[in-house]
C-alpha cells in the first residue's frame, strides 16, 4: 500500500515529531512543522495538500496542534 501511495505523490515521515501546522486558505494547503528524531531541534516545514494523522493514541494531541482543528469536537481527547 505504501508503494501505491508513493507512486501517486504521497510522502511518509517516520521517526518524526509534529510540532504544529497551519491551514493556508489562499493556497489551499497545510504547512506542517516537524522535527526529525536524529537532527535535534531543527524545525522543518512541509507544505501538503492532505495530512493523514497516524499518531495512534497521540492522534488527538497532534490534531490539536493545528489551530484550524482546535475547536472541532471530533478532534478532542475523550
């Protein structure tokens, strides 16, 4: 499945921690800020059309790091 996703333009980020993200309505894309586990405190930015939150039990915390989702009840921790 990962190969099919990558063949259609998807990117995967493993061993990263998401810092925050913003929705840019004028460009219709997310700007995701993350840190790689192996390069310390360097903050990277990734513009993307879609974000799939696969953070497991931490998914609500990742979702709440996006200001555009902080008030959506579907993203709140139960």
